[in-house]
């Protein structure tokens, strides 16, 4: 992709559609004004916490300040991507100067459950919000025999999705463009609509063979059905226009749903599939129609699908940055069209809590799916290949526990060509896996999270940087193994490469039976561990892609690394097992305790 074309993309993606009166713009009038704003000064940061915002995503650590330089802070509750309530009273604070040592953060892990309790049952079950779905490049790429970096695109994308299913437990895949012309779903002959789902069958059969199901994103517009086929996005020319004929769009979506039910079975599609209407229509780069035309698209699509079977799940608005949530919910209140899940996207932050907004519209309990989420929305941004992205991923997933049904990482594989083919091996791609399916640091982070047991254990974090920088999860397996996962990260991406002032000493206290002995394995993600990128930088010598021999060497080095050899640890008479280590920012540590 040329620099001019990339600049055009960046400019267009920043423009957002503005709903008119029909959009039912919600207000922030009902949002509580945060009270009791607290600012805690620490080494390299000021951490803010507040009341009474319900179920906040957690304290916020501002790491952009200078030691001793006072800043004034105020916070507001946010309802969606556009609405904020009144500001709190302001409070003043500054980071403290660093010392020669690392401040200590203490992580206390609660004891095992009562003997009669089933591990993983009830409210202590460790939920896994990454498993409902993961993102992918448009699925016609599964059929491609051509190569990127010498690797066959279709073969490698299929393998990446298999890895996500087998190693991370992912159950479904969301991708753009299932109605694009390369799969041939819609054409016209002698003025009559022709539906042919053979291409869609081929890619969905591929997913089914892997044990995966699709989230059927109804996008983009077939050229023959588009009102303005010249309105496109991406290098592959996806058409972002509304339909020229709404009845024909309804027939297409309804026939597609009926075909899928007939081919794969009603029980299968009703219970394990879902339909999402379009992608980010609140951005002009993805929708050339008006907001009201998107709401019509949602109505027409949902009704057509529900006419096939009322049990089929349909949702939206699949918006960028939690936009158009109030608008769609207000519209549906009037139109009466069903909504089975609320979907939206966010990058670079933890996802908002949208449950209060659903409650305003009488939809409490509606599943919330963040169908795109990641460290950055920017293509070719090097953060995607870093340890920072690994720790950020854990922060986001931990924030989603018990309040979000699905938090979908965008995407599984660097075989991704929205703005052009990958130019080199580590190019800042969105994938957990590189071209060549090398596991990046953030893949290992999610793998460590997936390795935790079913039964979540209580965790308390205290000290300089607790919860704002250093967070932790712990869980127990049915066989008595205990896992403790800790990470250290700021949301300030100017510190992707780290900041010595934010490194911490971590002290872990685990409640176990008195005198109990464990073998402790310590897995680590940092600059020198579970990080394949430096290995490639050392061997590449200016090359964009590895040679055959280098591919083999990289695969051999692409491991989840231990910080040191396994150790034996024994609890004292008080039933506390104590462990300690240094944790850089960014960095991830996972302790596995085996009786």
C-alpha cells in the first residue's frame, strides 16, 4: 500500500457518522458524578481510584507525569463511546522520585475451597471471555494458494485458527466480507437476483472441520446489489454502500440464514452460530449511508433472519469505540426489532461497562460482545509484536471477567491484508501469530491465561502500583495445582519499551495447608523470555523474511520460557507459601504450583 493510500485511510477512519433525530441520541444525565476521587502517588505514577461508579474496570495509573510536578485530576463516568457524565471534584498529585530499589507489591492468594465444594462451581468459576470468538482476515483467504513471505496464505491461516481453537479454547471466528464478490453469494442475471452460497459453504466447512463456528458478520455489499459500488474500503475493494433494493437485501440475508440452517442443522446454527449486522457503521470509512439507513439495515436483516427461525441470534451495531449504542437501542425500542446481543469495539483500553446502558432500555442481561479488541487500531504499529501487548492483553481480559460475555482479540493471524500484504516478518501486525505461525508474546500471555484452572481464587494486591500497574489472577485445578498469573503494565503507550521507575518487586503469599510442599515453575514473558522478536532481529541482517534454515531455527526458539529451573517450596506452620521475584514493566509472570 502506498503512503498516500495509507494516509487517506487514517484520515477517513477518523470521520464518524452523526445520527439525526431518528437516532435517539441518549444523554448522560443519569450518570453518577464520581465521588471520593483518590490519588495515590507512587514511584513513576499517580494512581486514581473513585466511587461510586458501579463495577469500574479498575484503578487508572497515570505514568506520563514527572516526579514532583503537580497535576490536577478529575474523572467522569462514561456511558458509551460518546457520552460522559459530570466531572468529579479535582484532586492534585504528582509521582514521587525513583529510588535505587524497586518498590514491593504484595499479592495475597486465598486458600482452597471447602472440601465439599466442586472446583470451578458457582461464582468462583474463572470465566474465559476470549473463548467465544477471535477475529480473522476475511475467510476467503482460507482458499488462497498464493504466498506471503514464502508461506501459503490459506494453509497458514487455517493452521492459525486451529491453534487458536486447540491451544486457547476459542470456539468461533468473526471476519469481515462474507458477502463480498470473491465468494459469489449474490449476482444478477437478466435483472433477477441470483443467490449462490457455494463459496460460503467452502469456507464455513473449513471452520467446522477445525471445530470452529462463524460469527456471520453480514458484510460487505455485493457489487450488483450496491446503491453506489464505487464506495469501497481496503485494498480488496469491499463495498460499503447501502443496498439499492432493500427487499433484495432482505431476501439475500434470509436465504443465507435458511441455507445455513438446512446445510448444518437447526440445532447447530441456533445454539452455536450468530449473525452480526455490518461492521463499524458509525465510521464513514465503513458505511457510506446515513445512520438511519444503518438502523433500517439492522431491522431488515434481523427480521429476515428471524423469519427463518426465531431462535437464530442477531446483534449489532458492531460499532467503533462503543458508538451508536444509545442510538440503536433507542431505535429498537420503537421498531420492536429483536436484539440478541450487543456488539461493539474498542482498542488501546479496557472495555467499558455497558450494562447500565442496557438497563436504561430494559435490556438488562443482554449479552455484551466486544467483537474487536486489541492494543491499537493502527495497522503496522510495532506495539503488536511487543511484550507490552502481552501484558495489556491480560489487563483487558481480567477487566472483562464476570461482566462481559465475549472479548474478541483482533486477530488470530498476521495473514491480514486490509491495507496490503505484510511487508516483513514482524511488521506490527494485529495477529497473535506471525506469518509462519510463530507465537508472539501476546499469544503466550493468552496461553498462560488459558492454562489457569477452573476454580478462581481470591486475590488481593497491595503496595506501590497495586491494581493500577501490577494485577493478578489465581485459580486452582481439580488435581490441586495452583496457578498465579501476574503482570505489570501501564496504558501509556509511550512506554512500550519499558521504564525502570515502573519495575516492581513482587511478593506472593499463597494460603495452603500448613507444611504443604509444592514444585514451583515460573514462566516469564519479558524482553528475553517467550519473545521471539529479538531472535529474528539478531539473525535477519536486513532481510525481510527468513530463509528456510532461519524458519527452522525460529520455530525451535519459539518457546514459552521459564525464568529458572523448577524449585521446591514448603509452607510454614501458618499455612502460607511465600514466593518473590522482580517484575519489569512491561512483564508477565506465571507461577504453577504442583503439590
